[in-house]
């Protein structure tokens, strides 16, 4: 608890600092990299590109933005990482992909990397969030690795009869800390967590095959983490969850609000994306990652869509409804 209070205080202090491009005559260079070139359609990138001019960095005036994409193909990560580092940007901004962050970090120990992540300590990216010891900082969109257990607990409150819960993930996260945390939570709660790991390059057919396998293995409910490739197949995942009548919990409140998802328990994304954008601005102004604490999400929201609940055959208990921050009817 002390750690979270300290991080919350640091977060508040950082948010209160005015940001301004200090060297008015300098042209700054920012590299950004995501899984697809559809920049404006992704909230995290739209927030960044909208925020930069507000804090003094105007593309085409005092800022050059080099845009890179991995096309969702992990075999391209090494080549993309080398291209980014060879271009010698002032700062590298990265989205929610631990494997890409680690690959780029292996190519440079000096260029500041400002990223969004799950738990960066559990992912092996840094050891100290309060004062990062590497050239990496950013915002953790995970309140800690124990969030996996919290997702499972909420899902079981919604589906008390569930005994077999699917965990849909990329293979690296299932084999790593996230999968282990979920399996541990399952044992503690007395249910079986069944992994459905996919490669980063998984396409629609592989997702459809995974859900068919869930049906054959008598799965009762679904957890889907927010890492790639799930992030790029969010709509398909929730479409298939309804088709197979699998109550689901995810990290995507926007899809719950639109009626595609059932449960989400996630940070207040607009708030934390803006903090991330401000940290990119601090790094462009010359702040070192060690002086920019990794801020950890503490503002989490539970959302429930009752129409989706009905579509998968569920009645939601009054106690769970009372816990929700938002109920969509």
C-alpha cells in the first residue's frame, strides 16, 4: 500500500508540472511504433498526437515524427528496432507491447523510451518503477500483476457456476508472469484456468479455431488479456464470445459500452494516456527516464453490459451490479 501511495503522490506531482518545449529553436525528433499504421483510430496514439501541440511540440514546426509499424509481425521486431535506433531520434514512444519494448531496449541504452505497459517489473522491463534504472519510463496500465486474479474473481462473481475458464493470450504472456498469476488465482479460487496461447502473428482463422477448441473443452467463461495480438482482434474476440455464449471479462471498456463486451475492469484510459503523452513531452524536453517515475494505474473502473449478459444467458446479481462504476442497459 505504501508503494501505491508513493506512486500516486509522484503521479499527482508530475501531472501538476507545466510542460513546455524549452528550446524554441530546436527541432525535436520523435519515433513512434505500433502494430499497424492506423494511427488516428487508436486512442493511445490519437491522445499523443493531439496532446503534443498543446505542450509546445508542433509537427512540421519544431517536431519531426517518424512513424514505424511492425505490421503485427514479431519477426519484424528486430529489423524495426534497428531502423528506429539507427535514425537516432531524441525519444521513442511505444504502445502496449512488452516484446517490442524489450527488443528496442536491447538496441539502445541511451535513447529515452516512453511506453505504456502492463506491470513493467513483472515483464522484466525495469526493476524500479519509482526511479527506472534503464532508459525506459512510461505508464503502467496495470495496477499490478495481481490484476489477473482480480479479473478472475469478478468473472466468477458474474458466473458462480464456472469451473473452467479460458485465458486467451499471446504465448509469451501465457508462459510468463501473466499466465502464472492467473493459474495461481485459479488454484486459490478452486477453478481450472485453461490457456489458449496464440502467436503474435495469429490471424482471424486461428482465433476462430481457438474458440471452437474452447467449445470442445467445455469452457464456461473467458478472460482475454489486452496484449497483442488480442488488441488487434478485440472485436472478433467479443463477437466469438457471444456466438459461443461465453461470459467474458476484458480490458476494453469502449467495447462494453458499445454492446460488444460483457465485463471490463480497466484503468481510466483517457486519463492515463494523457499522462503518458505528457511524459513523452518531458523526455523531449530533456528529462531522463530515471527522473520520470513510471506511473501505475490506481483509478480502475468496472463496467457491465446487461444486454450482452442476456445474450450469453446470464442474470447479474445485485451485489455485482452495486459494485459497477457503470452499467449499460
